[in-house]
C-alpha cells in the first residue's frame, strides 16, 4: 500500500507530461489530416512549385510565398546577425560590468515585446520612411526584414553569448600570453572555436523569423506575386495562413493547412539542424 | 528526523497538488458540458458578407429573447441559398440577386451594401471610369499621370481571397476579371482605409459606410458614391443583402426577420455602414 502511494505522484506527473506531448501529436496529426488531401489532389510539385495562388479558381501554388519567406528571412539574417554577434562579443569580452548589467536585460526585454507591437511600430514608423526616402509603397520585403532583424536579436545574442562563455579560459589566456591583442584573440581564436554554437544561434534565429506572423502581416503588403525587388510587397507562408483563414472553406481551407505542413517541415528541419550543430559544439 | 521533510509529508503535499490539478481539470470539463441546451434554436447560413451584420442583429435579438439561440454560419451566398432550399437553415443569407430556380424562394432585402473606391485625400484624381478602374486593377495602368493625376506609381490595395467585399468588387467593378497578384492584400476594410489614408499613391476599395475623412471616395462613371445614388440604382458598385427562406418564414425565423426589417433593425444596419430603405418583401 505504501509502495503504491509512493508511486502514485510520479504516475500522475507522467500523465500530465504526456498530455503536453499529446497536444503536439494532436496538432501534427490534425494539420496533416487536413492538409494532405489537397496536396494529393493538386500534386506536391504543383503545390510547392506552382507560381499562381488563386483559390477561387482552384490554383494553389505556394512558390511565391516560399520565396517570400526565404527572402524576408535572409534579409533579417543579413541585417540582424552581424549586429547580434558583435553585441555578444561586446557583452562577453569588452563591456564593463556596469554596462552589461544594463544592456543584457534590455536585450532580453526585446524578446518580451509582443509581435503585434513590433508590427504596429513598423507600420507607423518604418513603412512611411521607406516610402518617402527609398520608394515603393513602403509595405515591402525590406520593411519585413528590418522588423524581423530586430525580433531575432535576443535569440541570436543570448545563444552566441552562451557559446562564447562556454569556451575554456585557456584559449583566451594562451592567445593573450603569446602576445595577441584582445581583438585578435576574439577574431582568430574565440570566434572560430565557438563557430558551431554561433551557427546554431543563427539557425534558431532564422527559425524564429520563419515562424513569425503577426508583425510580418502588418508590414509586408501580402501581395501574392513574386517580389522582384526589396521594395516590392511579398507574402510569407505564415502570413498566407494568417490573412486568408477568416473566410476560407473547403479546398481553400485545406490548402492553408497544407501551407502549414510546408512551414512545419521547414521549421522542424531548421530546429534539428540547430540541435545537431549545438551538440557538435558541445563535444 | 525533521517531520517537515519526511517522505510521507512530501508525498502528501504532492498528492494534494495532483488532486488539485485533477479537480480543476474536472471542473473545466463540467463547465464545458453544462452550457444548457437552449429551448429554441434556428440556423442562419450563407454569405460571409452578410454574416457579420447578421451576427450583430442576432446578438441584439437574443438580448431581448434570452431563451432563443440563433446560430449563424458562413459558407457563401450559393450554399446559404441551398441550405434554405433544403431546410438545413431556417434563413439563408445572400449578397447577390437570386436567379433561376432560386426565384421560387421567399426573399427580403434587408439592406444594400455599397463599395467605395477610395484614394488619398491629396490625390488630384477625383473621378474614374469603370474602364480605368479595371485597367488599374489588372495593372494595365500603373501611374497616376496616365489618369490625369500627378506623376507617381499607383499602389494597389485589395482584400484577401474569400472576402465578400473582394467578391463584390470583382463581380461589380471588374466584370469578373482577376485582380493582379501584385496588388497588396489586407484583411479588413479598416486596414485598407488606414493604408490608403497614409499613402498619397494608394487606391483601394471599402464598404461605403466606412468611408471617413481619412480617405476620398472617387466619383465612378460620373456618379458619386452616395446613399441616394445607391437607393436610386445609379451607382454601379452596390449589391443587395437578402434573407431567403423556403416558403413564408414562420416561428422564430419570422420573428427575427420582422425584427431585422423593423425601424430598430434598420437603424442597427445603417449604424454598421449599410444602406437601408423600406424593405421590399416579395414572395
């Protein structure tokens, strides 16, 4: 009896843990259940490589949105990653304690701002300036990239910092001892040594950018055509679901779930690559 | 041994916690099921353009008749008419005129919806022809100078696939020609109005009732977008909102339709941006 009583709490907690897992399973099963029929109907090639999205006419090609997602995400990485890596170097190597005590929580605060606030800020601040100073309608790949670049900063900075701090002290001490300057040490010893950790940070940041929806819907313009320049509006996979789910039914609704499948596959592959590189860096 | 940390004690605390979780889960379940089945329920289905207005009307009606529940579903005009024919729905909602067999249904026009084509208030173009609007939306024309305005690219805004406002625009203004995929897509009247009001090069379309001083409605084919011109039928971009039923409505359906057609119902619809007149009832 006592034995049973001992094991009961463990059992209950196991059940609760399993319920979290089963939520994941439920979501995945549901998305596939809803999305696979339309992929089977249209054909995987036609769905992922089709150029025309016109659900009213039965055309379900999401290549423009895949390219939209890739270009906005790359733009965010190009703008955000250098800033993020230099910031983490500054925080781990150069910043006086008093400064990093302020900067570090401030960056984490960026992660706490709701994405709708980013979107609204982008819409009222970044979009008009792009329209006035650079041209085009303002709602554009560029506007989306700028917003996402800011949104991925906390992720990339904190993981880069962790991998820099995880390096053995001897690397740094050895390098300084043979007469390298602090910058040479960072550039030629510490950064290469932390390479895979930093790669993982970048990939996780990209994963965050690929999945972001609300902020991007507001500043991207959501046109279904392929963007031809940074100043053209575009649509990502997430915003395709977000903007059209309201009135979608039948095939159209299934096609949105199918868009979700593509998105899920992309995000899961990115995460597994990041996990694998992180593991390699820990060995 | 400190009794506070005895195994027994810890287990008891764990058990208590687990019990609390179980009880709260149970409460959730119970509250989910206990939504009492209402005695009187009718289903209204059809046009997604009429749906939001029907929901507002139903809400007001249910406030006065708490024992009645009105379930409003989308699906589109055609499926709403079918549902009314087959009796699946007590009332069908349509945002187009009835045709063919459908004319045998009982119908009442609850209001008319007007679309306004809007530009920035500073735009010097005040008037467009239907042909010009079509050229703009298939991107045959892409500079305001070609339409007698100041030099500058035209920034096109449209609504998302599946939106009733988009359907109305495509059938009434575009003669069913496709809107260019390069047009920027927003998912509400409000968003289109906001963005057109911010961008001197923009053009978009919204429900007439939602036009305000942020934007300028253009005169179409020499006819101003106004309440009077919709009632007298001279303004092109207008469509009926119909309630249909198989035979004369009876019971709750009749009572609800009477409410919608009453002075109070018309005031609600006018307040929400629709155009109403003394309803025509035909059988």
